[in-house]
C-alpha cells in the first residue's frame, strides 16, 4: 500500500500548480502580476487589470472599452435578475447574501469571459443592493456609461462618487485582484479541475474567502482600531489580546516574512486621498497600531516574522471610500473575481483532475479468518 509520507499541514510550501499569473515573493516582499510589479499597476483601472489577467498583457484603449462595456452589461443583467433573486438579500450577513445570489445564477453555454462579466457584475450589484436594502431603500440601477469602480460606489452610495474616491477604489480592486495560490484561488482551481462550471468554481471560492483567516479579516481590523481608540492604548490592548491567545488581525501571512507589498500600495492610496482632501479618521491611529503590533509580535514570537498584511490598510481605505465594514469582504470578492476567473482558465487548460491523497490514521479491519470462511463454504 502506498502512503504519503510528505504530508504538510496546511500544504505549507507545497507547489500545487504552475502559473503565469502572479509571483508572490515572501522573502523579498514582492508581488508580480504577469510581469508587472504591483506598485506599477496601482494607477490602473479594474478593467485594465481584468485585461492583464485574462489576456496576458495590459489592454489598449479599445480592449479596455470592450471590457468596460462587458462589465457594464454584466451589472445590467444582474440588476434585471434581482427581480427573481432579491429574496437572497434577506440575510443579515452580506457574504451569505452574496453566496446565495451567485449560486442562483444560471450556467450558460458561453465563453468564459462572458461568465466573468456576469459574475463580476453580479457581485457589484448584489453587494450594493444588500446595502441599500439594509438602509431601507430600493437598489440603485447600474449606469452602463460608467467604469466598474465608479458604478459600484454610485450603486452603494446612491449618488456619483467624487473622482478621488473612484481612483481609490480602482487602486484597491487592482491591488487585490490576484495573489498566487491563496485558499480561495486553490478552491476555485480544484472545482475547475473537475470540469465543473465557472459559477460553481466562484461560489466555492467565495465560501473560502469568507473565513477570518483569509478575506474576513478587514472588518475585525476596524473593530480593533475602535477598541484601541487612542495611540497610547495600543501596547496594552495588544498585549492583552496576545496573552489571551488571540491573533492580531491584519498581521501575519503564510508566505510573506516582510511587510506585504500591497499594504504599502494601499497606504500610499490613503496618503493620496488625504492630499485630495479626503482624510481617513483612522489613518494616523492605524500607523501607530501597526508599529505597536509589530513590536508586540516580535516580543511574542521572536522566531517568526509577523508583519502587516494587505487587510490592515484595506480596512482603513475601504472605510474612507464609504464602504461599510459589513461589505469589506464582498468588495474583496469583487476584485478577486478577476483573479479567480484567470485561474479557472489556466486550470481548464491543464485539464487534470486535482485529486491528492491522504494518510489514513484510523484502524484496519481484523484479518479475516480465512480457514473459518472456507469451512463455512462447505
Ligand atoms: N497574531 C498573533 N499570532 C499570530 C498571528 C497574528 N496575527 N499570525 C500568526 N500568529 C502565530 C500563529 O498563531 C502561530 O502560532 P503557533 O505556532 O503557536 O500556532 C505562529 O504565529 C506562526 O504562524 P504562521 O505559520 O506564520 O501563520 P499561518 O501561516 O499559520 O497563518 C495567517 C497566516 C494570515 C492565517 C495568520 O497570520 C493570521 O491568522 N493572521 C490574522 C488574520 C489575518 O490578518 N488574515 C488575513 C490574511 S491576508
């Protein structure tokens, strides 16, 4: 009997795919997406990022416009579908509503890119409609003339958002659209490897993203900043959390041993917004808490470099963009959908069922009494 002797809990450092999509360099603190350092993509739009991920190269103006109008059509289709699926918005948990809304989508015989537009459109429409309903109002219809980030903010807020906020959301969506073999991307690839459809792959990925160790962290980051309240409380609050055996949200990463490069990009976007007159109520506190948390974690785990991850400044940025904290993870999904789709396409090209093995630790049946069985047979 073959056994797998090389089991690593959490599949840490196990290579499960070959990809042309992104490089996550944990020691060097680098994220490269299709040959571009993430810092160099920060000024791009979500549409351009979709083009980069799906086509392999940054799109020119005509292709960008094609993607923009594809996403707009996806939002329009999702808004029409709301008449059929609006019951899914009833959950008090936005991720639950989003999961139900995507699951209700119909699988069509269509090119993968069109499914991508429908999925990205549905995520934007569903999360905004969930919010409007919580406020007691009707969902805001999408506007086909707008870019995806622009329209998402408009459908959320009920009025066109200032250009600086649209720029901020585009930077966020671009920054988190793709990030190697994270748990939700792996989930999407496992589903795609069975030749299942892309909607099923994304529903499964969404369930994976929801967990607090993955995409569920930014809401709790803001809760932490609220609980700390003032810079001078940070050290004592953090020490209390660590002493109680709890994790500090927005810090630590499976791959990065240095500061997550995306934290830097998002912090710069916050500084840019501040220059444009949109100051965050959390930014200076967040910077102080980050310093105190690193000091506390260095003392707590001197053997392990636990540094700021993307979720820390995600929380601060999404808050200043007017996104309520209940929607932080759904907005993350809005971005990551582009990356998930690209991985589904890659996995389809590989076309090899992902089916690893396990090491059995349970008991075996008693050896059969062969003599007795033969006697009974006569
Ligand atoms: N606060 C306190 N302790 C932490 C920590 C944190 N943020 N992150 C890791 N640790 C501890 C772990 O508990 C572990 O302790 P143990 O050996 O006693 O079990 C040790 O440090 C080593 O953890 P590591 O192997 O580096 O992390 P991981 O790969 O298992 O987990 C995360 C990575 C992201 C899940 C983890 O750092 C975490 O839970 N962070 C907080 C949640 C978060 O911000 N998630 C968003 C990720 S982008």
